[in-house]
C-alpha cells in the first residue's frame, strides 16, 4: 500500500507534472482538501473526451476507472458525467487536461468496470 497524500497536495503535484510535460491543464473544481475524490477529464477536442475517476485497488494503491467507458465521448457527455458525479459528492476535484494530439496517458493502472 502506498502512502496517501492529501488530495490538495496530490492535485497540485499532478498539475505541475502536466505543465512540465507540456500539457495545458486546468483545475475545474476544488474538492475536499484532505480526501476528496479526483476526476480527470482528458479533452481531445474534435476526437472527444474521456473522464477518469481516481480509485484505490484491492491493495489500496492508486488506480483509475474510465467513468465514461472505453470509447471517447462528446465534451457535453463528459461534462454531464462530471455534473452527475458532483451531484453525488460535492467534494470532488476535477482537472481537465487538453490533449489535442492524443498523446496523454493517465498514470497508473486502469481498472475494468
């Protein structure tokens, strides 16, 4: 099991790493500073979007679920998914990564639904 950082610290480091890797990214929604869930919207513009939900695997390690499924969806569908999740939990952090070339890959394993 990995050491857990406060969500605020994890998000700050994530945004900085994206910047260093040359990606434009924005914090769309700030959640609970200590333990809020994180959603990452990867925006490939005309190709569509995917939203990843941060989860923990059986061992307690960081992993991701593709909340919008395996295929890219429209930005409106991605935003609707995010809005639904925020309706369930107002403490969610939302980060958008702009990836027009389709090069970005989320760090960590992606779990199957």
